[in-house]
DNA sequence: GATGAATGAGCTTTCATTCAT
DNA sequence: TATGAATGAAAGCTCATTCAT
């Protein structure tokens, strides 16, 4: 039994290793130029080994997104559980979103900068468009927004409109910092806080 | 002399033809699905002919981006020439930026979501990172911002900080709308205007 | 002892199970589309288990052919035992040969249309060329022929020549019907009987 | 112009070289284990070069059959033009059929021993089942048969039945000699003539 | 005796690129 | 200036096989 458990754990470890290598490569080199071979090379396994853990490339990519955003959702969940005031909770969530992106630049960039046309197979393989796996998190944003309005923390407005608009701006911050990493940005922390201020303030 | 001129003109014509064909394919199918072969086919020349005008694919694509972003700069230039009030001019410029992105989604996405490491050639070919071809436009944004502060149209602040922050948000709107084209966004026009309101208001 | 016996029986059982599964797949999909994996799947064992019973794929397929052609020989044997008149016995044997081919098309085709060079293993594995497993049956044909001549049922002639010639024609009927299964043949039964008439008559 | 002609000739030569290499390999190793790579290797070209001459594997295989049987048909045509007596012409044609097979064992064997299941692509690619390209020759056999009956050279009978039956036997001789090349056949020439005697005699 | 993990060789095909003409 | 022929590298994926457990 101990043996079976260890095996299962090892198997899972390798799966994660593959996912991480894939995410890194996707961002370093762009989705299209990442091959199963390169992933295998990076983890120093034979290409065919990957197929023991993922049905095909689409399956791998699908898993990548799912696992990635599951983690984001969990972080947001944790913030909710802290029982903060609505506006503070909103701000913390936004900040967590950006931080998540900066900590997982590969995953974030992959999900949001892979043209869906390049991923027909992935969608076909199962879960619809890539961004779909981020919907849970978006849902949370919308709820936070609603709550803020309900408690008067921010101005009343079309929740959906405000949420989408907010996400777009947040997305810009994350993508910009993740991708244009060699752009001469000012101190990132300051830049993020300043932008959060603007985003939040424009809600009042 | 007349002969030499005609030749030069013809040479230039073909170069433009190639760029146009590439741009079309680029828009229709995205960077990775554009092949030298397809470009050649579309203009009814042999693939090898392209190499008489461009060192390689990266060179071609690089030219494409430069040319295209030159257009953005020109649009912003035209807005400047309209002699509007600073704030109005700023807003028009921002809107023009987004519109430009939506009209050239492939180019925009390519410039801002292609990791430089995926393009051995483009950078090597000369002009540094891809986003560099957008620097002229960023410059204009900064100038507009400065002018608004100078005339009191917006609050005084660190121009660079405010400009970078603004660009990040603008970038989010553009990238979001360009990339997640099947996300159930509300009416795009309304969404853009609403977000512009927020961005501008948060400057006051 | 009882234990050892049971084990031996079980081992043999699995071997047969493997052969049966292989034969089924063989018939359903043809030699090249049969993979060790598919065989293993069908009997619900791990692929590697097969290697405990057969040296390699060639060995497995070799066994398959041997086993199957042993059945042909047995059928011919049974006909001999029926104690018919020589000519009638000859005809029945010929018919049995064709029927056997039509009932085991994959095996028949495999044995007679697999170039030995494609099977490094089978020959190396032991019994020489694939067709060798049909030699026993050919032997019987020759004996039947001889008997017919001895009893005056057919014209005297070079037994070997007549036997080889007969086999060639028989082989054509079998292979033709087996392989060109979508050729618009007339009623197969009639076609076979007519051809048998010609083959037999040309012996008189 | 001379240049263009030479080029066209060279191109054709290479195409034929590819086809020959393919045919050889198909028979030496069996259809399924022949790869584009192996074909390329044999003619000492890069695999990708083949694709300059054939759209894909199915196209190559299709061409192989077409060209092969075109030659057979032409040989039969030449015999018709010799203006022989019907029965003699029939016999000569049958002999030509066998000789053709023995001279092009690779092509013959390929056409008649490649399971259609292995060739879905080929059929899809165009000309239906592989044997279809031999129909022209079969047609000629039927016509010869009819003529023999009309002139009383052979017994009256169902032309289609007799033709199919004859082809089956002929096919056996050809396939047997081509494929079981290491079987201890008697002198091939004698064996063929003897069998032809039997086939022809059984028509009277 | 049986297995799961892993591998290496192989497959068809596409692509950017070169070079003699 | 323009081309056609050719190439080498790479892609995703499958398979027979091995080996430690």
C-alpha cells in the first residue's frame, strides 16, 4: 500500500513538473514554438513519457489552465474568508489578481495571449475557450463589486459594465508587467498601487 | 537613369505587395499560421523571391510592425494638429489608440504578446524589442499628459508614473478586446467609453 | 504437483487467450494494425505481460500461423479419414483448402503475402519462411494426387509438377477472393465450383 | 527552351525513380513498413523532396498503380495488334500477364496484396480501390474470351464466369511465383506453360 | 507471474531557407 | 530579378520493447 501511495505521489509530481515546464516554455518562447519535445527536454524525459500523463498536447494545455486558475480562485477565496470590509476586500482581491499574474507569468500570459485559433484542438478537447477557466474568478470580482455597491462603498452602476471595465484595466496591468518585462517601468510596486488607486477611485 | 528609377520603383512595389499580403494573412490567420509559402502564393511569386526583399521571416514581420505602428503615430499626429483643448485631445488620443488596436488586432497582439526570445531574428535584425516600435506613440501620450497638467486640466503628478499607469490600463482594454474576442463583453463601444471615463476621471 | 499442474494450465490458458485476442484483431484489422497494446487491452492485461509468453510480436504472429495452419491440416486429415474415392477426396480437399482461406482470411493473407524480410523475427525465431507452416498441407495434396494417378482417376504425369500447378491455381482463387473482396465477383460459390471443375478436369 | 525541356525530363526521371524505389520497398518489406523516409533514403534524397513530386503517400501509391497497369495494358494492346488467331492471342495474353507480373514483382504484388483497409487514404485520394487500375486489362481478357467463343475456339459458356475464373487461376500463378520466391518450385518456365495448358484446355 | 513507468526509434508532413541557373 | 529544386530541422504522435519492483 505504501508502495502504491508513493507511486501515485511520484506520478503526480511528474505531472506537475511537466505542467510547469510547459508553462515556462510557453511564455519564454510563445505557444506555437513550444513542442512536446522541448517540454520533454526541459524535464529531461523522453517525449513519449509525456503521453503517459496527458492524452495529447491539447490535454496538457487544458490541464495547465485549469490548475492555474484553480489556484487563483483559491487565493481569492481565502481573501473572502478574512471577513474584511467590502471595499478593502475588493482592493485586496485586485491586488491578489495582479500578484498572482506576476508570480505565475507563464501561466497567466499563456491563458490570455494564446489566440484561440491556435487552440482549436484544446477547445475541442473539452472545456471551451481558454479564458473560461478564469470565469470563476471573474464571478468573484462581480460579486465583490455588487457587495460594494450594496453597502454604498462605491457608486451604484451597472455591475456587469463596471466589472468588465475593471477587469480590462487589471488585465492591462498584469499583462503589461508580465510581458513587457524589459520596458523601463518605474518601481513596479509603486506603479501597481498607483494604478489600483485610480481604478478604485474611479468607482466612487 | 529613367531605367534605374523605374527599377527602384518596381522593387519597392513588390516589397509593398509582399508586406500587404503578409498583413492580410497575418490578420486572417495570426502570426504562426503565416508561412512564407502562403505569402508567396498570394502574390503569385515564388517563395524564394521574398528573400530578395527581406532577410528572413523575422525581418518581414519586423517591417510589418514598424510600418503599422508608424500609422498609429500618424493618427496621433493628426489629432495633435486638430488643435483641440488638452484634455479633449488626450481623450481622443486614447480612443484612437484603442481603435487602432481593434483595427489591427494581429499586429497589436503580435507586438505585445510575442516573447522576444521567440524571435531570434527580429531583435537581432536591428531595432531592439518589438514594443520599441510603439515608443513614439508612448512619447506622445506622455507629452499630452504633461500638457494637461501644465494647463491644469488634470491634477499635478509624476508624469512618467501617470503615463505608464495610463498605458497599462489602455493596454488592458485593447488586449482584452482583441484577444478574448469571444468573451461575452457588453457592447464594445459603451465598454470602451465607460473605461475611458474612468481612466480620465482618475486623473483629476 | 497439483499446484505445478494448475500453474502450467493457467500459463497455457493465458497464452491461448493472447493468441485468440491476436487472431481476432488480426482478422478485424489486419496484421499491421494489430499492436501489442491492443492485444493486451482486449484481454485486460498489461502489454508487458505478453512478453512473458512470447519473445516478441513476430513470435506471437508466428505461433498464430502455426496454430491456424495446423487446423487446416487437421481438416484435410478428417477428409482422408472419410474413406472416399480418390478423386472425390481430392476435390473435397481442394474445396476445404479454399474454404479454410476464406474463413481465416487474415491468416491466409498474412502467411502468403508477408515478405519474409518484413519479419526479422519470425524466421529468425525458428521455423524458416512463413509458408513453411503450410507444407504439411501441400504434402497431403501431393499424396492425394499420386493416389489419383495410381488408381487411374487422373492422367499419369509428373506428380510434383501437377501438384505445384494445382496449388498455384488454388492459391489464386483463395487469394483473389480473400483480397479483392470488393471486386464484383459473381456468386462466390458458383465461381469456386466452376473453377474447381476446370482444375480437376484439366487433370484427366 | 532546351533548359526547360531538360528540367522537365529530369523531374520526370526523379518521379520514376521514386516510384521504382517505392515499389521495390513495398514488396521487400510490405506496404505498412515502407515509409517516405525509407523511400527517400533508397534514392538518396531528402524525405521532403518526395513531396515536391507527390502530394502525399496516398498520391504516390496511387500513381504507382496507375503507371504500372498502364504498362500492362499497353503490352496486351500490342498483342492484339499482332493479328493472331483468337485462341493463340488469348494464350499469348495470358502468358504476357504472368510475365508482366514476374518482371514487375514489386508493382504486381503491391497492387494485389495490399489490404484495402491499409489504403483508405489512397482510395479517398481518388481512384477507388487499387485493383480498379487493372480493370482495363481484365476487360481485354473478357473480350478475348468472348471472341474465342464466337469463333468456336472454345466452348460456349458464361463469359463473365469463365473470365473471372481464369483470372483467379492466372493470379495464383503470378502471385505464387512472385511471393513465394524461396519455395522449391520446379523450373518456372515449365511450370507456367504446364499451367497455361491446363487453363486453356479446361476452356474447350 | 504481472505490472507501470519509461524509452528510443519511427512515422507523415510542413516549414524556412539556400543555391544554381 | 526571379525561380524551381532541394534540404534539414522540426512538429505531434504511436509503437514494440525493457526493466525495476
